[in-house]
C-alpha cells in the first residue's frame, strides 16, 4: 500500500493495529511528547517482553512510511522517536532498516547530516543482515550524508562498507568520496557528469547534488586561500572549475556570515579581503604545542604556520620601509604594496 500510494488504506490498517494492541488511536494523530513514549513503553511491558516492543516498532514503521509519504515532518519525528524508544523489541532486520532509512531522510531534510549519517549506516547494516539489495541504496545515502557533514572519515573505511566499494552500483560514489576528500573539484564534477545516470537516477541523491557541490567548493576556498589576505574573485571562480563570479560571492558571503571567514568583499575591485590571522603573544599555537589536542601535527599545518609567519614579517617590513619614506610616501606605498592573488 505504501508503494501504491494508498495512504488512506494504510491509515486504516494502522488504526486497526493500534486498537488491537491496546494503544490509543491518538498515537496515529501524532500526539507526541511523553504520551507517545509512554504508550509505546506500556504496550511493550504489558505485552510481555520482546514481543510487545517488536509490535510497537512494527506499527511505528508503518506510521513512519505513512508520514514520510505525506511529508508530515512533525508526526514523522514523533513516530521515529517512538520506534527508537521501544523497549525490548527485536524486529526483523528489514523493519529496523526501513525505520532508520526514513529516519535518515528526515534528518537530511533538517540538515542534520551527522545524525543522518548514523541512521543510514544502521539502515545499511540492517539491510545487509537481511540480504536485501537495498543496502546499496543506503550506502549511497551514507556516503552523501558523510560528505555533506564534511566528515574527514571515509565511510568506506568500515569493514561492512569496504566489502561493497567495488560494486558497479557503488564504484561511482567510491570515486566521488575520494575526490571530495582530496579537494579535487574538477575530478568531482567530472565523476558527476560521467556517472550522471547511476547517480542522478535516484531522486533523493539528485535533490542533494547542489548541496554537495556547495560543500566541496566551500572546502576548496577554505583550504586553498588560508594563507592569502587578498584574492581576486575571478581567481577563485577559475579554481572552482570556472563557475560564475556571482556564485563565488554567494559562497563567500555565507562563509563570512557563518563566522568561518574573517574578511569582506570589495565588490568594486572584485577582491576578497581577509583580515591577517596572527597569534597573540601569550597565545599558544597548537601547531607548535603537541600537548594541545594530544595529536601529532601534520606537515600541512606546519607549512601553513610558516607561511603565515612569513606574510606577517613581510607586512611588518613593508610598514617600516613606508615610514622611512615619510607620511606622504607611506600612504602611497602602503596602498601600492598589497599583493593580490590574481
């Protein structure tokens, strides 16, 4: 009935199941909060152990399907939490997989990508346990949520997912996540175009491709221009595979508003102007203090620190030279010596 879009009949079936199990029909109406959880828990305990909890989860799974089809997020969330809070239930792996898959999609719609990743991983494992090919669909969703979360962890590092990385249906996503982690925007877009059929055929994935592109472009900006204080927008557009300058401005504005980028856009000159990032005298630099965070510092971090120190030294030298030339020369000199990444 779910596949046939017969939501009215599905509602009647759920109502009959609620009545037969002794639960209030208000649960169908999404009366959430403590009431729904109490109903689920009381049914679990009154029915005696695992069978009661399993029954609650099976009904909740039907409700999740219904509210997902109706796009009723409030009731969907209540049903999902009811299934999560059921005690002692041992549902069929497919039932658990369905709950987690639709729960993951719910998290994605709320842009809660971390919880979505966890839900899709549980769905993937449950489908895998049931021997259901839907595991590959959930693996795609897991990879996508992981990239949107900008996680540094490759989902294929888990032994469960590693076994499927060379599957013809998955290999495109495998290559995509490798390009994402290496920050290779050109390779990323090339893979998307080359495997448009395999990737874009899934409506859920297709709906999030724009978010994926925005995420990797943002990462490239943060990574490539960390040590520059002045960069032409045209240069950024070129490095992002020749996207329009207007799109670059949109990305930069979002980063500035989110507090991830300290600077402003000179729209007249078409330049991103960042504030110099210097450490205070008393502030400890994690790159030179292994005790901070307890982790080894990467070569990239040390190189970045050296570049920042060199930039600071050059700026100081420029200021001193300008002062020697007098006030008038100082102003013209300072304005003239502002290297811009072309």
